[in-house]
């Protein structure tokens, strides 16, 4: 049958590859929908079909949440040292340099000041791409200085967390950042300066145990993983099955650990409304 032979000849892996160029499409991890990157970006990196929130970096959050052209970065050149001379599969110094070169970021958080619908704010945003958004000495110091800026200028503080926890390559130096940031936030609270903590997927470990859960208002993105130890570790420790949706935003909202779950499309307006109410 000639028509069958012709169609078979026209179908080849090479012709399909030409129709789907690499890097132009993304597959939703939740529902499997194939989405064009430009369409995904215009939808603020959320799935058009199931509203799954893709992980994005500090640059994207700055564009989404802050008024255009208002962000002024602080402590941009600050980089991690290697106090322990740490080495696993590679030297820590080499890992830092490679990550900086690859991402164009000097560490796992970007801090500065800006405006949200005309309201002055101190703004910090973590980047999970930078060694899992781990909290090392630089992250702790930049967060502490950001809190000090909010305290000095008497402006609200906003921090977006996305972290796997403390940075193991810095050992106790990393864990000390929990106390440093928490003490600064206590002073901010005494001065009655609002702090909004935004929790994204994932927010875990020492970040959750310090500044991420010390906000006056906690806003989470849908289905974000939020917790200290991971679900698998907890299950193995207590020897029991965990509730459905354990450590997800919706579960934490029911337990009172989260105040608002906000889609990324509504996040800027929700932050603005909260600031107007509590400032």
C-alpha cells in the first residue's frame, strides 16, 4: 500500500526534532503538560493546566514583585570563604567558583531595597539553584544586614525563602547564622516593623528553623514543601505513616503555621494589601 509507505518515510526522529527545538519547551512535573517557554514565562512560570508553580530564581521574583526599576542591590560582591578547608567530591572553593561562573550569582541570596506598589521595602530572595539555596555565612550576613537596613530606615521587610537548609561545607559557621538572623529579627519585632516571610518550594532545614518562620505574616505558594526534617526522615523516626499532603503549604495552613496561600499571579497584590493593613 503506497500511502502507508509514504507516511512511514515522512515520519522520522530527525523531522520531529526539527519541529521541537531544544530549550523552547518545558514539561510540567505535576501534570505532564508540554508548555512553550514564552507562554510559561508570560504566565509567571506557573502551569496553564494545573497551576503548578515552577521553581524560579531571585531575578524572576524581583521582576514579578517589585515595581520596575526600583530594586537597588546591597552587598552584591560578598562571597563565601572556606573556613574549614572543606573537600568532598571536589574542593568547596572550586564548587563556589564554578557555581558563580555558571549562574552569575555570588551566593544563594540577593538582597536590597525596592518598592511594592509604591511602598518602600527591604527585600531579600533566595536562589535554590545556588548549592540548593543553602544557608552559609554569606547568606546569614546578607540577611542580617538587610534586617538592619529595614530597622534603620523603618521600612517593611520581605524575604522569599527557597532553601535545602544549612550549608554543610561550612559546618558550625553555617548553623551560627540561625542565631544571628533570629536575633536581628527580634529587634525588628520590638520596633514593630512588619516582616513578611514568603515560603516557596522548598523551604527546609535551618532556614525554616530561623528567619523563614519568624515573620509577622507567612505567605506560601501552593504545594510548596515547608518543614525542618524531610518527610522520609520523620516517617523513619516515628515509625508511622504521615498524613496526606504532610509538610505542604495547604497542610501547614490548616495547622496554623501559614497565614495565606497565594498564587504567584496574586502575590504582589496580596503583599501590598498586607503591608497597607499592618504598616
